[in-house]
């Protein structure tokens, strides 16, 4: 697993406002995610939970949470979960997403990302689908995404031996 992001999460979230600080740090690294002002709730190997408050800036013309804000939340949760779960010798990139809009999305949204298969070390790249379910304040799943992650070995750095 990536000890870097998990170590940062565990270190920062012990502080007052630590979950907010960790969320800001992730958004500094990947600025587009800042558009939804996410708040990380839980991060562990194989699981990431992120919340998005109900604010006008994430609404569509109907007053519900915009479809792309939901996609943004899902990709964020899936990516951070993948990063926290993979062995350090591996890397990832999303290569596709399929989504289902199950119900009107109103209120605060909670995304939970989990891998559909083990994220292991490998000499070759492989597909690693991640399931993300987004639920509302009542706990009803309003949106589901399956994000296709491409996982592959990190290239060896110059001056290092491969094993």
C-alpha cells in the first residue's frame, strides 16, 4: 500500500481540523477536486469515504446536485482509495467510468470507494475496477460509479536497481 498518503492522512487527521487540512492538501495536489470542496471522512487500504456538502455551487438548474459534481466526487474517492491501497511499486490512472443515476441527489453526498478486486503488485499492467456508491443524508444510494483503473508497475528510477 502507498504508505505516503496513508501516513499523511493518519498524521494530519489527529490534529484539530485535520480532516479539513488533509482534504485541502489533496485539492492542492489535484486542484480540480477543490471545485466540490470535499471532506475526507475515512481512508484505509481498500476504503475511502468522502463527503460533499450541499451548496449552490454544485447544483444544476433543477436545484439538485449536478451529475458532474457526483462524477468528480466518485473519481476523487476512487483515486485516493487506489493510491492508499496499492503497493508502492505500482501506479494507477483512471481510464474510464460508467455511472448510474439512481435517484435525485439532494443534500450532503457521501461517496464510498472500494476495489472490486485485490490491488496487488504485478510485473504487467492490469485493470482494477473500483466501485463507488454515493448516498444522501438518509443513506439512500443516489449514484453509482464503476471506475476502470489501469494499474501498472512504476518505472525504475535512474540509478536504482530493479529489485
